[in-house]
C-alpha cells in the first residue's frame, strides 16, 4: 500500500511538473540501484571499521552493528541523491538544486523510519513477513524520486 501511494505520488507530481517519463524512470532506477549499492558498501565498510574480533557477549559478537547502523543509512541517502543527480545531469545537462536533493534524502529517511516502525510493530514468531519485505527495494527509490519532484520548480523540462 505504501509503495502504491508513493508511485501514484511520483506519477502525479511528474505530470504536474511536466517531467518526462524517461527522466523520472531514469531517476528512479539510478536512485534505487545506487541507494542499495552505496548503502551496502558503506554498511560493510562501517562493519569493518567497528568490528572487534575479541568482543563476546550473551547473544554473540555485535561489535560491528554500530558501523552498519551508521554506514548503511548514510550510504543509502548518498546513493539516492547521487542517482537522482546523475539522471538530472544526463537529461538536462545541469546539476539539480540542493533543495530537491535534500527533500529526496529526507523522504528516504522518513520511509526508512516508517518501515522500521511497521516491521517492529508486526514482528512476531507466528507471523513472518517472508518475501513481502522486498517491497522496500523500490519503495525507497520511489520515495527518493518523490522528494526530488516535490522540490522541483513548476517549469516544464
């Protein structure tokens, strides 16, 4: 349902802002791929930087968790912004303004918080989400594009 609302928001804003379908699709694909790719890379680097092999605990060695918890969201926001900026540069020949990119990052953070809330609220051993959790892959990319479109001016491009 959340992805449907974000996708409809993307389509409506693209139509209102007179943004071509190719440009929105390119921004969505680049934002999604780079969001997850750069997020995974920085999360992995964060784990490498914070992992302590001699740490032990009741549950196990979670020493790298802090690095992943910081690196992955920062990498995801950076990747989404980079994907949208590259798509904008390819289609218009200029870099986007800071406001649409900031709104794009804010939207990714908002959707990440919403997703964590939903997952924590409905977390139980009897009810596993299964493959339904994969909807967050396009959801975050679509959210980044929604933030970008919200920050754009109304001039036709």
